[in-house]
């Protein structure tokens, strides 16, 4: 590293990013790639990972290839780079062949400094042939934990990135991630064929984040007391939950909105932009929201539902306090949340019988004969298949996912369901049916088959409605269109349902089986979930110590800021004044039964716990009503 490089780095940092100094370890990572070394950078959420490959790309000859798992994340980064005047581009499935050709030509002829790609794109023969003609400065693998089966977000397509090393053996490689256990760190370097072990890591400790776990008997009651009128992000695990919680918060005067993958893309972008610009305070979102979001003033991240892993939890919690000011990560848990999480994981791995029946029904639906082997896409109608098989919609969705991951289906093309909105009240709907009785079957079938609500969008399957009402599908569509014309409903017919192709010639459904990899994946997800639950159910060890130990840091010190540190309740020594204070802390947000408090203090001798509860009652600091304790 010479003096000129040092000057260039500082100049580029100031010119394009407006900073005078680097964040911790950024410069060290950049130096490694400038020296043509492979490097794995472990930097926490908000630690400036993307700059580690963007800046050296401007200093080196050729194009930097960036492999990223999310189209939205790639687009955000490319848009920001282009606004800075940096020649960046991306290739995704929405582009035409001519547009892809143009982008690849620009990369070959030196008109692009950074080219963003999905890991699936690497498998394209067209790309591989064009890659041979490119001068590549280096390769950056973003969200590198996705390559490891022991990472929380494993993507099988990441396993094929070695083709880049084969085609560009002289190019160095940078892998970046915010979350990786020691096992994942080793796995990433092995899978990417690092020439030498080389890891630069920053401590996972976020000193300004106060971790809290609140045992609840009624989460929504506690949530209303926990949420303040400040920038907050609430994570839930279902779209319906996001909508309901946002509605309840707005009712008590806290400005909020919901965000999930079921919303129109343009509308999602608008909601995200409004929150980023502080037009409302609280975002209630599924995990579809957050990756790549860099909002400095988030004061609190609340997990209303339990995340699937400590890695997910850490990533999401890390979106709080990026400005370095005191912030909070709060988890709300109820007695049966652990069971719910494990059931959620089990439901994503359907029984073999359901998998075989889904495959058979899909083939029946499209009249696909045994041995069929043409390169044709077929529509996926999950509602229709779930209705035919009497399975939950979610079960059928995961059956298709497993059929794809086990190599029976390929090339899943995204699409949209048809939808309708009832614009009239029930009385008006009844009047309509009396006047236009020919539409009765369709109306009643929709009301019985879907959660009915006036003014709410309902995603529908015309094929399923036709099957259940014993009508021709064209007559169902015509009926819906007429009701739309009369103003009873708003009806949108999808022109593009999701589609898949057969990956292998059509086989007998009885020959469908689950691969060893799928079975291992299930075990892995259970392992990750159990670690998450251990964190939530721990009532005496420092929360930061648990997290840092999990991520491979040795002998971390207590943070003195989390709820367990505040309670000061230990296995061995529990002076009565400390225990009383801890009991009062647990009753801060809601009334609780004695058994709930006993679960929180399971390491305390029962007799001592009951004695202190009795003394607090006698002193009038707490009271008992309807078998529940509360602070007076």
C-alpha cells in the first residue's frame, strides 16, 4: 500500500460519500482487496459494509461484480451510486434480452464500474460466455452468510458461485455479512475457495442498544404501553398481524403504517419513503422490510413475534440506534410462543404425502402426462389446489417450494392473484342478490371461501370459485365483471399468475421424495430456533453476553444495560431488596398471574419468591385482584 493509494482513498471517500474518515475496520477491509487478497468482512448492521467494495471498485481497473440475493436491495444501491455519478448497473429477471445484452456489453467495454447480479444469474450460459470477455477488478459477495447451510438464510444458488473463481481465477474475492457464527465463518471461506484464511471482524456488541425481553399475558396491552411517540420499527410474522397492530396504534393516537410483501410495489415504496422522511413514527412490518434500510434515528425495534433465529433477531435489532444514541431492542413473548415458532418451522416442511398429492393435483390440473418433457410454463393456482386437496393454502405454498428445492420444478416466475373488494354493506349485497339472483352462487362462494370484510382487498382464484360453485370459469369471470360494472365490487383480474416449469420429465407422484439436504435443512432450522428460544427464556444472564458468545466472542463482559442486568437476579445470590425491585419491574406494563412471575424467576427458590411477593403486598406496593398482581 503506497502513499498515493492512501490519498486516493481519502479523496474518493470525501468526493462521493462526503466523509472525512472511515468507520471502524472499513479501511482495513478495503486495503485487503487493493492488495488482491481474498477477505471476509464481518461488520455489524449499519457498519458500512457496502462502502467496503464500492470504494475500491473506483480505484481499480475493470468492473466489480457484486452478488446480492435481493433485487430491491440491488436496485437501491445502484440508484444511490448512479446519483453519485458512479457507473453502476444491475441485471435482473424483469429486463429484456436486449437490455441485458446492452448492460453486459457496457461491462465488457469498460463503461461500467460496478455490476450487480443475483446468484441465479451466474448460472446462465450467456452470462458465463460474456464474463470471459470482461476485465474484472474483484468479486464482492454480499450477505455472504447465505452460502452456508448453518447461516440463518441459506440460499442453494449461492453454492454455485465457485464458477466465478473458475472463470476469473486471478480475481480476488470479498465476502461481507453482518451475522455469522464461527461455524458459518469457516463455511463461507471453504465454499468460496478462499486462497488463504482472512477474516476481519468487528465486535458484534452494540453498546448503545438496551436489550429487553418482556413476558406478557396480553401482548397488545403491553405493546400500547411500550410504544412511545418516537421512531419505532415493529416486526411481526404475518401480513394480517401487521395491519391489525397498525390499526390499533392509530386508534390510540400513535401515527403508524404497515408494510408487507402483499402490498403493491409502488405503494410499498411510498410507505417506506414516508417513514424514512418521518411523516409517521411507527412502521409495523413483516421481514419483507428492513434489509438495506439505513435510517439513523430508529429509537426502538420491537419483536412482536419470535424471529426464526438469533441471526435474524440481531440483524433486525441492529436497525435501532445507528446514530449511536441510546436505543432499545424489545421482545414481547407469551407462554406458548416457543411452541408456535417450532410449529411454524414444521409447517414449512410439508409431509411427503402432501408433497406427492400437490404434485399429482398440479399435473392433473394441466393434464400433464407421464414422461412429458417440453419447455413450457404452467400456472400455479394455490387456492384451487388447496381446495381440491383440502389442505391449508400455506401447506400447498410450501409444497411448491419444496418441489422446487428438491429439483422437481424449476424457473418459478412471479405473478399476481386476482382480487376483489366488496364496496357495499351486507344489506345492499342481499338486495343485489334478490334483484340479480344469477350472481348468488358466486357471491356466496366468495364469502364462504375467503375472510369476508367490507372495503378490504380479497385475493381470489376464479378457478377455485368455479369448482366450488360448479360453474364454468368463464361464467364466474363474467359474473365478477358484471358485479364490478354495477359497483357492488371492485374486481381486478390477474393477467399473470405465478408459473413454473417441470425440471425433469413428469414422473409418478409416488416417486417424489425429500432429499437428504431438505431433511438437514429442517434440522438446521430447528437448531437455530432453539438458540433463539434459549435467549428469550434466559432470565438471569446478560443478554449481550448471550449474543456475543453465540457469535464467537470469548469471555464478553456484562453490558449492565439489558433487563437481566437491571434485575441483578442470579442463580446463586438474590438479596431480598434486589428481588423485590425485579418483581416490580416485571409488573411495569401489565397485571400478571403468580405463575407467570414464577416462570420469569425460575432460578429463585419458590419460598423466597413467595415471601417477597407477600411483603410487597403487605407494604401496599402491589395488589392482587382477580388472581392477578399489579403495581399500585
